[in-house]
C-alpha cells in the first residue's frame, strides 16, 4: 500500500498547499493559456510530441475523469519547448467514452498546441486548477525525467517537480491536462521583442 501511495500525488485546490517556491507559483497559478504565456517568454516556442496512443490512466487520474479505477484512455504526452529548451512536460488523458464530436481535433494534433485548441473553442468548459508536488516515484515525474534525459537534459532525482492539472469538458466528453513544470522554466524572462 505504501508503494502505491508514493506513486500518487496529493492534489490541492490552492497553489500554496504545495509549498512551491515563489518563482514556480507564477507559472502554476497563472490564468489563461500556458501556450501564450510561454510564447511571450521566448523567441521560439514549439510542441514536441513524445507519444499519443491508448494507455491505462494513472491511479490519481481515474476518479477525476469518472473511472472507479484505472482504465483505458487516449493518452498524449509532449514537451513544451522555449528556445529549444524543454520547460514543461504535458500529459493529457481522454476517456475512451469520448468520441470525435467531443474532441474533434485531438487525434490529429500532432505537434500543434492543445492549449490553443482548448482556449479557442467557446464550447470548451474549463474546470478549476489543482496543484501538486510530485515525488520522484510518481509516474509523471519519472516520465518527465526520462523525456529530459532523451533530450540531453537532466533533473536531479531529489528535485521535486511541481504540477497543475485541469479538467476540460466539451459536449459529453472530458479531457484532463496535467502540466509538469521543469526547472528550466524558471530561467525564462518576458520577451520584450515585438
């Protein structure tokens, strides 16, 4: 049981509950589109698709997406890169009950930003943000570290990673987006070039 609890995060409705250092709070609690915020802090923004396929959702995702226990979902994982540096690991799950009318562009996103799609569609309802501190044993922390290692960067194992997640609804479909903020995000400065 203890091993299972170490692989789950405690999600909170307020960013202060994570004890995140102040510089992370700017990124975690900011409203609006994260894509637009990252674009404003870099000269070149891009989405690097890591994978998109069916998978079993994580234990701490099941309940929020309406499952009684972990089950099969559509899963998408990407790195958000600013000036070619990975700054956010993003993980999205969509229950298998959703159909193409719920999320018409999801399967064809490729390396386009999901955030631009969500914020550009007036039929999408955004839920409340939740925040967590991810231990090194959490599956998303492990996946984020693996993605960074594959891209020639590393996060020390002892470093906590801070994340936020939000549930979106469109028609009858739900979609859960979790964003894990990587330490290089703290080095971004507002781009004043127009």
